[in-house]
C-alpha cells in the first residue's frame, strides 16, 4: 500500500470545493490518477468507512475493490476508474459494489467524470458521485448474484402465478425467458398427464399452508420433456397478507430414467428368477428361515414354496449340523460382507434321494432394514454323475489304448458299472467264432461256481437272458427269474446263487458283428432304471470297442508276424522312416547287407554312404508321394552297391507322415547291364575294326607289293654298286625307309587283325629312336623333345614294331595333355636293378636287371580316379567321335605280351610319367655287332616264280638268278599250272604270290600237289588274310615269305624249301 499523501496546503479554492461537496446529497470523491482520494464529502466517507481526517487517502484502487453486478471483482485493467482515466470520457449509471476495508459491501449507482487539466504537467483528477441503493434493492442484487450461479432453478411468483423473479438455471430448465414467465407464468408447461395431480397437490398445499412438493414433467417450448422436482413455500408480507411463493426446480430427468431402467431391470430379474429351471434362488433372514423360494427351488429340492417359506433348512434339505453351519455362514456374511461360494454341498431331496448343488450366498439390503441373504443353487448332481462316467470311460479307454489284456479291461468295466449302480452284479460273456458258444469274459462279483456253470453255454431261445439275447440279437430284460419262462432250464442255478433279475444286451462291433453279451443281475426282482440303462449302454459300447480292438490287435499281431517273417527272409531291404529322418523300422538284412556296424542305423550314417553324385536323386525321391530311384551305396571302402529303391508315403498310426523304402541290390544287374553295354560297344568297335582290318589287309597287300618291288630293286642296286660307292649311303637310306614302311604296315595289321608278335633280341634304344623320328614329324613344333640314353645298354627281347606302337600312342596322348601351349616331352632309357620289394607288386617282373623306358610330359596331369581308368578299353577323355579309347589299352596289352610292367605317376597340373620295365637278357651282348649269316645260294635248281605284280616278279627273278637259281617267271596262276601240268618234273620248286587273279596261290599249291605231291611251294604274301598254318601245310606250302622281302629272306626260305625234309611254313 502506498504511503498517504500529505495534506495539501490550505487553499481557498479547495476549501470552496469542499464546501460545495458537503452541500451535495450524493457521496462524492475526487480521485487523483495515482489512486489517491484528494477530497470526499461526509456521505462518501461514511459510505467508504473512511474517517474524514484520513483524507487525502492513498491507494483507493486496492483498498476499496469494486464488484460487478454478478458479484465478481474487477481486474486491474478493467477497473472503471482506470478506464475513465485512460479513455478521458465520463461513465454514468454504473451499478457497482464497493467492498469496504472492514469487509462490508455496499451497492451504489455511480457516475465518473474526468476533470480537465488546470495547468500542464499537473496530475489528472476525476470526480465520482455515489448514490447508495435501497436495502431491498441491494438484497435483490445480492440474491441474484447468488442464485444465478446455483445448479437449482429458483423462482418467485405472486399469488396469481406470475413470476416475479427467476434465476438463470430456472430459464435453462424450463426453456422460458423471464419476460415470458413474468407475463404468463410457467404452470402451462406442466405435462397434461401430470397437470391434474399437480393441481390437486398445489391446492392442498395452499389450504394447509404446508410447503408444496411434487415430481412432475414439463414440456418445454422446444418439445423436450424434462422431469423436475418442485418445492415451493409461501412468502408473507410484514402485515401478514399473502404476497406470493418462492420455490425451486431440480432436474430429475436422469434419475427418473435410471429409476425406470432399474424398475425394468428388476422386472426382468424377477422374471428370470421365477422362470429359470436351472438356478434355484432362495432368500433367508439372519436366522436361516426361508423368505422366498423360486420355482426352480421347488424342482431341485422337491419342496413347494408354500411349504418351504418360513422353515429352516434342517426341516427341508439339511441335517441339523449342516443347517447350523449355514446359519453361521449367514452371520459371517452379515458381519463382514462379501460372498460365500461358489461351493458344493450335498442335499436331501424331499423324496429321500440325495444330490449335489453348487451354491453361492451373499447379503442384500432390505427395505425394512433387516438383513436379507440370497442363496443361488445349481443342481450339479447329473454333472457329477456324468463326470464320474467320463472319468470311468477315460480309464477304460486308456486301458484299451494301452493294449491292456482283454480280461483286465472287461473286469475294470464291470467294476465301474457296479460302483455306479449299487445292487447290480455285471457279467460279460464272449461269443466264440462258431457264433453260438458263449465263453466267460468277466464277472468279478458273481460267484465263481456260477461263472464256471455258464462258461461254454450254447446260445438260443430260452437259454436265459444272455443266450436269448444272442439268438434274438436284441436286449432281453427279465425282471424276475423265478417266474420268467426264458430261465426255465437255468432257474435253479440262478436262484441258488441269489440272482432274481437279469437283463442282457448284445455287444456288437462297429460293423455289426455280434461279439458277446453284457448282463446285469440283481438280488431282488428289479426292472432297469433309466440311469442303469444309460450305464449299460455305455458299458456295451466300451466292451464292443475293447473286444473288437483286442481281436483286431491279435489279427494284426499275427499279420505282423507273417509280414516280418516275409520281410526278414526276403532279398529286399525294407525301412520305415519319418520325413525328418527318424528310422522306425528296418528289416534284419539291412545292416548285414549294407555293411552297417552297430550304432550306424540312423539316417545321417546312411546318407553319408550314398554316393555324392546320387544324393540329389535320393532326396528328390524322398519328397515324392511315389518315388523310384537307382543309387550307389558304399558297403565298405571301395565296395559300392547299386540299390534300386521304391519309396511310398503314408500316414502312420499316430497320424504322422511316414516313408517306407523297399530296396533291392541291383549291383549284379547293373554290372551285367554295364558288361552288356560294354560288349555291345566292343562289338560295334570290333565291327569297325574288322572293317578297318579288311581295308587294311587289302591296302597292306597292295602296299607290300609296292614295297617288295622297291626293296628288291634297292637291294639289287646295292649289290651291283661297288662297296665304296658314294651311292651306297643313299641305297641304305632307301632300304631303311622301305623297312620302316614295312614295319608300319605290320603295325596296322597288328592293330586290325592282331598279327602274331615277333619278339627277338634287340637294343631298345634303336627301336625307340626310330619311333621318335615318326613321332617328331606328327607332333607340333611347340613341343620340345628331350632324350637320354645309357652308355651301355643290355638287349631285351621285344618286337620293334610293338615298341614303336608304345612310343606313338603314349607320345600322342602326351601331346593332347600339353595342348596348344609350349611343352616338353622327355623320353629316356635307364638300366636299373629291381629287387623283390618292387617286383612283388608288379607281376610278372622278377628281381634282376631291367631296362626302364620313361616317357614324361608336363601336360595337365590326372587325378587318382582318372588314373585308375586310363587302361580301360574304349575309355577316352576326348569328345565323342575324336577318340577310340584303345590307344593306352593297346599299350597295356603290348606290355603284357612282352611280360613287362608299366607304372604311371601323375597329379593334376603336374604332368604325367609312364615307366616301362623290360627284363634284360642274361647274356651280355653290349658292344658286339650283329654278325650277318652267309647268304645261302642255289645249285642251279629250276624255280617257277608266279606273281601278278610286275615289280615283285622282276625283283624275285633277279634275286633268285643272283642266288644261282634258274628262274621261269609268269604273272598268271593259270599259266603256271599249265607249265607244271605239261612237265611236272620240269621245276624243283614254285615261288608264288598268295593273292592273284583267276585263282590264289594257295589254290595253285593245292592243284600242284595233285600233280606232284613232293613239289615244294614257297608262298609270298603281304597279308595272309587269316590263313592258318594247317591250311598251308595241307596245300603243300613249306615256306612263307612276308612282303616286302630282301634277298636274305628269300634266299633262306628257298634254301629251306629245297631241303630234303619240309618244315612248317614260317620265316
């Protein structure tokens, strides 16, 4: 609060102003801009509760807060005085409330007038004039300020019903403005259905002078209906005359709706309680007496409501102890609240039977203030009985599912029925396969003597209840055995064992096959109850399942035994497995046939033994519904089986998918098929070779004739030239080339016809070097040859042409391994000493000195698998049509014919090395030049020479003449025969070609033999075309000269032919 300003200095003008203020009837104050009251008349100081001596008074704005008409305080920015200062305009007829420092509130009508500035720079002033309102007016304002914010509608009306005052909430409830209510009242808004009652109540209140109070509906002008609670009281003037009524309106629409809903809900609840057949509802007082008993209670407990109400439970359904406990429970609920239950309790029905209820008890408020309790019961007797049945059924079904022995299952079933139907004794008889004889199945409660007596009885009419039931295939009920004719023949037996009633039900399988009977005995005459019939029906169903399953299991067991015997003694391998690989069954021959050790019978071990190339095939077949495949299985290292498998998918007994595999050992069949295919290939190859051989034979014959002419002329030329002639070298070169050509023809014939190999002592280096000349010419120049020869080399027994074949075939393979890149081919000979450690692993070698021929390359090399197959006939790595696969096979055959050995070493990318071992001859011949034997000559004998080739005929004639023979040449075989025919003794021997026009040399020899049996015949041929030695001897051929031949070969053959004793044809 600001400090009070000092009193102004005495001023005649201010004194005059004060006199004027005192003369005014209204309260007047002069307020400075800073909130200081600088002047006030007596009326104003009294109104403000200010002592005149305190003027001037500071802080008017805060010490005297101003109120609006609704009673709220003006904020600093809304203060009317400050607004007048700020706007500089007067404000009149303001209804303000002034709160004095002592807390008193005064309502005034106020005018505010800003005072013009007297001099520049002086504070601004304003004058405020107050007129204090009458007390009644002030009270009205305060009442309105209070009631306008009340949640209750407030009104004041005169005796005629015209509204003198209404608050804001009243207008909201009725939908009428005060102006309308003042002119016409509000009674016209009353709902027509409530108007009469409301009018009567109003008139009664007016007459009695008591306050008027009622609930009614108003129909607002907008048509909406609202429920209101009206309360009104009379307002009297001071003189006691009636002035009017003041009242309140409260909106009870929501409450009325809730009450209506509650009433409807109570109606529905009562209807449910009264009409529900399942929930027994009772009400009890604190002493446990029944105050309400719904129809369901009558049904459950058997007591009518008229008899039950007013009684305690020990008089109805409980024992005294049970009723006492129930009353104590009610007391606990009354003291502590809450709910008791749901809990099970046993009760006694009015008819004496017992049952079980599920009960819930709780307290409810009562209108009279007395404690009340509701008990809601659900009869679960049937449910508990059904639960027992279900448990019993499950236990029986578990025994069946576990394949328990049939007698155990049936005995348990009988005991279950007897426990749930006291007084009954049950029995099960089984029907034999003959369909007539009944055998004891189970009857644990019947006397053993009775069971023995009925065991084996034959079914039929009047054979007791069971025999008749089988005959009729229908239930048979006998209520009294003593009188029923069906028991005439067995009455004495039954009565002697205390049995008076029996009913029997046939037991059928699912397909209607009669399996036996289920009988129930009773010690007194008795008819089955509905509950007993239901029990028997369940028992018959379970017995049928048990008997049928037991018989099916027995049949299945027998079938499995037969199947197992068949599978175990079958050649097929059988296995059952899950798709995830779990093996459920395997035939006994699986492990032994597949070479599996103990513990290896699992899918991972089996999969690991399947050939890697075949695993995808097996996996694909396993995914098919019906799969078939052929795959390789490793029985042992290096031992592969071919298995032919058929796979089928099915669902097992547990419903899970299974795969059954039937596998046969197809190894022999595959080997046979492979051998057959190989034979077919070989046959085709042999046919090709035969064709090639035939062609080669013809070519060889003609080529050898040409070579024979060349070789003959060359030798004759060499004989005619002086020994020191410069031409002798050329003659020798021509002669060696001709002989090499002869050897080539022999190799062709050997390849195509398998000609006899001629092994003779030789130095291996000579044949190898000759072969390298031809090999060098046939390989690309990018391949470099490297050779190495021993200083001293022993002789070996070999065929030069075959050695030539080895060099050509292995060298050609090496060139293909090197390919188009630069490479190296190394050929070397080395004399080695082999001991038993080497020869034992390389038959047919023997310990001792050997000559080793090595052919090595730096080509692509081979892996172990390829290295194992290189000598297989027809195996080739070349594309189809570019190789026969016979090159190395022929090499291997040549090595075997020479009783030699071959080793191969190779790694991928490291080239290959072939080593050939030839046994050295024991007689050392190193450094000894071959001695040419003397040339045998004739003694002037007469020789008939026959050949259709002019060059050969000419060479042979010249050779023989130089050998001191007399020669008669002829190119025609017919002419030769004619010459001998005319003069059989004219010639001492005949030299003839084999293949000639007209007829062959062999045919000529046969015909000459008929003319002169001792005439020796020498046969010349470039190719014998499969002629055997016995044919030659039979024709009189004593010697054979292979074309092309030299003078030495011809001289030797002719000399031998003219000997006194003929030799076997040969060279």
